[in-house]
C-alpha cells in the first residue's frame, strides 16, 4: 500500500501546472516611487499591476503560482495574504518565495533551481504583464514542438505589431531570426537606441550555415517575456553563473552555445482581439493605462472590477466612476477618465484622459490632462497637471503647475504658486545609499543593466529646494548619477526628453499600444496597424514585405479610423489633428491623402444621421462641419489646396443620394467659407474648373450651390468696384 500511495502522489505532482512570477524587474526605471513601493504593486487604472498578471494566470489554467520576491518582499507578501487569491475560491494556490539575495533574473532562477520546486513544464512571467491572449493555443503549440523536437526547452509567446508601435519597448527593441517553417528561434539581437537613424544587426554566418529552410528576420514582435519553460531552464541558469538576463544572456547564450544544444521556439499570436504589453517604463505605463481605459485589452477593463470592493461602472466616452464620487455641477469629465470612490471634484474643474484614485480631493478650476493621481491625493484650486504622476497622499497646492513628465512622490507637498519643471522627480525624503543591503528597484541607474552584489549604485540627492516645493512644502529633488552624466538630458530644461511626454513623438500614429496589426477594438472601430514605417529603426525583411503600393491604402484605413474614433469619442480637435499629422509624417504621404480620409469619414457621419432619421441633411451637415470643419485649417495651406479640398468634397458628395446631396454640398461649401477655411476666389476657381468636368452627377449636385457662387461673384464684383472708386 505505501508504494501505491507514493505513486499516486507523484502522479498528482506531475499534473500540476506551475507559474513562476518575477515580482522584481531588477531595473530602476520607476524610481523614485519604487524606493517606497514595488513596481508590481503600483496602481494601473487604480488596480495593482500584479492583479493583471494573476488574472492572466487564472485564465491560463495555472493551478500553482510561486511569486519570487526580492525588493520590498514583505509588502508583496502582505498584499497577497489579504487578496482574493488566498481564498478558498482562488483558481490556484499562491506562494511567496523570499529571494532577498537575488540581484537579477539569473539569480532568481538559480535560487528557484536550488529550492527544487519545479515539477514539470512551467509558465515564467513578470509581475508587470497586461495581456488577454488565449494561452491554451500557445500551450498546444508548446506541446506539439516538444513531441517533434526532444531538445526543445522554451516556447516564447510573442505578438505582432508595427515597427513603431508603442508596446514594442522603446527602451529595449529586439530582433528575432526565425526558421520560417517551424518558428524555431535561430538568433536574437537587442537593438541599441538609434535616434531615428537606421541600424543593422550582425549575424555570425556559422550560426545559420546549417539552416536548410528559409529564415525570416522579425523586428515587429512584442516580447512581454511570457515563456513556457521546461525544467531544463533553471538548470541551465545554474550551470552558467554569468547568465543574468532572460534574453540577452540566456536566450542568446543558448542559441550560440556549442555545448547546450537546446532549441527555443516562438509562438506568434495573430489573433486580432489579443492584447499584450509589459509596463516596463513610465512611457508604457502611460500607454497601457490609456489602452485599459479605451477597452483595447477587454476584458481587462475598469468595470471588470478585478479587485474586491471595486465598484466601477462604464459610461459613454470611456468614463468610469465608482460609488460615492462627488462631482460639482460645472466640472467637466472628458473621455477616457476613471475616478475612484469618495473622490470629489470642484466647480469649473476639467479632467480628461486621466486616472483619479480613491479619496482624492480635486479643488476648483483644476485642469488635469493625461495624468495619474493616486489615492488620497489633494489637488488644490487652479492647479494645472499635464502628463504627470501624483503618487498617493501627495498634496499639490493652489495655482501649481506640474509640467509634462514630472513625478510627485508619496507624501510630497508642493506649496502654492509653484511651477514644477519638465521631468522633475520629487521624493518625500532623501534616498541614502546603503552599502550593506540591496534593493534592486530602490536604486536608480535608469539603464537596463542588472545590478550584482559588487555593483552598488550611488545617488546624488539635492537638499530641499525651496524654489521647487515652497517654504511650507515637503520634498527633495531626486537626481541620479546617470542623470548628471547625461548632459543632454536636463531635469529642468524646456527641451524635455523623458518619460511620459516623449510618447507623443514615439507614438507616431498608433492610437493604441495594442499588440497586433489588423485588429479591431472592442467598440468595433477598425484600426489597421502599419507593417513598416519610413522611420523604422531597423531595416528588415520580415514576413509581410516592405513598402509597396498598398502603403497609401494602409494610410487611408488608419487615417479614417483615427477620424472615426475622434467623432465617436468626441475627441478634442488638437488630439485628432496631432494623430493625423504624426500618421502622415510616419507614412510619408501628402496632405491630399489626409484630406481624402477626413472628408470620407465626415460625409459618412452625415449620411448616417440622415439615413437613420436622426437629423435632416441641412442640420447634419451644419452639425458635423461646424464642429469638425476646423480640422481642415491644418490640412489646407494655400489656394491650390483649397481647390483640391473642394474637388474632393464635390466628387464624394455627388455620389451620395440625389435626394439630399445638393443640400449637403451647398451647406458644406458655405460653412467652410464662414469658417475662413475657403477663400471666395478659390471657391470661384474650383467652380470654374469643375464646370469643365463631364460628370452629370457632379453637375447636378452643384445645382443648389450655384446660387451661393453667384452671390460670391456679385460680392467680388462689388468689392472690385468699391476698390476702384477708392483708388480714384
């Protein structure tokens, strides 16, 4: 009987599917906030980051989770003990492993191997992953590869995106060389920052000389470090003490080693509804937050209420509110905004594209744009917060301005009438170097290098700056050695080049950081992602080709999707124009294509109003062009372009229903004239040239507009006569 029981116990163990979660990033990009709290517990859309990772593991069918903790390990353990994941209803058991001596991923994996916890294939992820991918398909591919290849040890889960898509880390972009037939990874290369210039990778010919099938080079893949591993992985780390990182050391080492002789495959998701991202920098924190609010990563949305006692409800325009939110009657809550319970917003205040935590007090006439205010923060009257982070329990005084990229730490107080410059980071207390202890995410190197026991970073912390926080303020300016060394990056300078704000230039045209091209948003807005950009950092020949005749068609689809989203979500004009212009520059098309896309969407919206009986043709045209017509002010820059715009509009309108196309064309021309977008001389020039076009539909559609043109001609003649009289 005992041997039988022992055998049954072993069988149960073999059936367990384990997940290893690296709660420490072993990086310092979120300093100084991570000197107080671990990255995995920082709130994203008012939910701790670790919750998104654990939710993914629950859906992946994991039944045993081990959290490897080093920095702030006690905080993580306390959080997990109080969470729903330790309840009887939890889909898996969870265990926190105190790996306090670990300085890198390699150290954590060696510690894992020493503990003997791994019983079979396991899922390795970091505690900052936000994804809704269907893991079952990835697991099926992994099992298939194992059957076909006895040396297979890792399946990397990757997703596709365009070369300048935001999810692809702008900090560590990578190139994968794959066997086109089997997706076996042949080579890996990280790509250094290139400042907009093209670069190349060098591959040792010996590494690919035995490859019989065709290979492809992919720099369009998002790597969230979601890996399905065999028990060999911790063992290989154990045998190679110089392996510190998962990709540049382990992956590259295995692929180039003459001794290991193991193979690694890629599972590349091509599902248009799947989303994947790592929150590995302030830039991606900003981008992923906006995607969660815009429902790109459904069902990971605020109103899913991932943690207990959350009570978010969804409102039109991607607005989310919890219970007991107090809003003054005259305040304005814009699109893509989330507000936690017991938060109050005063008279005349405006909030958009922002996340406000619980128990916050927002005063009167406050402006908050694209910013993140964590719980218990106080924002007093007339403050302006633009692309900034305000951590929990911080106080922002009245008439304070937080410039783009500024990070206000926990419990910091900014006195009244202060201006916090771009990229300034302020902490409550000076961070002192501790030679005797190591806390990987409490050091600031701001580079990707992992720290070892022999590498103890040093900090340069200024004394309390009265000019920055005020006499009654609380806080110290945080500056790292690296900041001081990089003269080109100024903590105060107007030429801001740091964290969140730089996403506007890196973003190019992608509205979302979503993980795949040709995907559809949950709100059914199509959005085709570029496969390659003229400003791509790497010259590749990945699957899907390079520039082609389809480029303009791709631009039209993306541009139309951008304008459509602007209309549906009532975006402000500046945001819509910024997206269109960056898209135009990134794809190297003319303003003519921009005008074509804009006209197409505006006219479709008018037709939608008319055909559904919502508005008459006159009212629909007036509504759309009065509000959205000013977009053309940044698309039309001269007489020829005004004439081109009129040709586009008249051609498109002439193809509409004859029951109302005359009305639409007449009011379109009149409104654009009243908005000073069209000069009368250019309207007359269009009228003359279009009259020479042998198109019956066009000439018929112009019938009603003819009266307006006659009036313009008479007005112009009168003006000329008056000018002659004055000159006489």
